[in-house]
C-alpha cells in the first residue's frame, strides 16, 4: 500500500466513522420511517373535525384587498395553522419559472372564498360563503362558513417529513444532505474494503450479487409483472 493510498484510507475511515456518528439520529429516522412508509396503513390513521367560522361582512365585498386580514383572522380566532396552498398558487408555479408579481393567498370566486393550509401531518381547509348557501340541511349566511381540520397524527407527521411533503426549505436541505451522507458513507466504505488484504474473500462477490439482485427485483417485479 502506497503512502498516498494509506492516507486516503485513513481519511476515509475517519470520515466514515464520524459522519455516521454525527448523522446517526437522522439515519435511523429515515431508516425507520422508510419501513413505516412502505406499510403506511399499519401506522397511520386520519382524523377529521369540522367547526363553523365567520368573517365580517366588510371583508367580503372586496376580498382580494383583504386576503391577509382574512387569513390572519382564521389563524388567530380558529387556530388555523400551516402554509397556504391554493389552485392559483400551483397554476402560477406550473406555468412560469418567474416569480409572479402577486400570488393570491386564497381561492376567490363569486360565491365563496377557499383556503387550504398545509403542514406535515395535517391539512386545514377553510370555506367562507359570500352568498347564502344551504349545505347538508344547514343554511350559511354571507360571511359564514366552516373549517375542516384533517390530521394524520404523529406517525403521519413523521412520514410527511420523510418524503418532504409540505415541509419548509430548510428541511428539504436536510433531506438533500442525508442523501449526500449516504453516498459518502458508501464511498468511504468501498475505500476501506479496497484497503483490506485480499480485499475480503467474498467482498466483490457480495457487491456484484447485491447489484444484480436489485436489478432483477426492479425488472421482474416492477416492470415485467406490473406491465403484464
């Protein structure tokens, strides 16, 4: 073993050890939640509740000008949490890569105002009627509506964090970082294996067998059988 390769192996061993220890909690988190995600029905149950709400009539005449006030009222008075996501927001992002001058906070039509608030593990949908409406034998007057709270509990929260659903930018960076950690751990592991005398009797066979088996599983069970 050359002095240069010896230094590389020493570096790889140090990085492999301390990077694994530093990220141990997150590695365990993604390992456990990966299994949970594959069996989501075992772990996640959803709950839903509906509460009435009301918005002052003076905000309904020109709701486009009072979006922020309506949103803040829903948050303060009814405990609505999460980031707003509306049909207009999604359409604007899909049609253009350039930021719009104004993205509507709420989905506003002539007869109702709707807002969907999302965060990991929960979704809140607020509907406020601008005209009198009868829903399920209940008559809503202008300004009245209902808020639907949908939650999947702690396990749903964990699974949404695993897949980055409705999460913040910093958490997306954490997911990217963990992906890099897996690559670095794999690469340094290969370097350490390569440094072994004889490189391990069955090491290369294990690597090849693992790759071949993975390809067979994908081709047979996910392509051939699904297509047929």
